[in-house]
C-alpha cells in the first residue's frame, strides 16, 4: 500500500485497534467488538476501501510506521522539487 495518508480520526482508530492487539489484520467481528467496548463509529474508510480488504469481512490495518514514512518521504520529495525549481 503506497501513499497512505490518514486523517486524525483514522489514525486514532488504528491506534485503538493496535492497543487492543490488532496490528496487521482486523475482522468485521473485531470492529463490532471495538464499537461496543469503546463506543466508536464503524470505520467506513477501512471497510469500503478495496485496498484494505483481504477477503470477506477481513481487512488489513495500515501501520502508523508506514504512514509516518510516507509523510516524511513526501516532505523530502517536495523539498527536492522546490530546490530544483529555484
């Protein structure tokens, strides 16, 4: 998965899932369990995006490490472009 850019609410869902022990994958059943336990909304951004879907009712969680790497590499690319333009 390339160019992962998560909003603050998406990051907080991933952090919550990680704290509950879901690091790589999460199922619909697990999401419903998190809803009941923590009162969160169903993460439609995860469940409707085919990029994250592994199989029926199973999804791949983006890791926050991937997100940070993508954001920092995007920053360095834009810095290089600005340097080359000037």
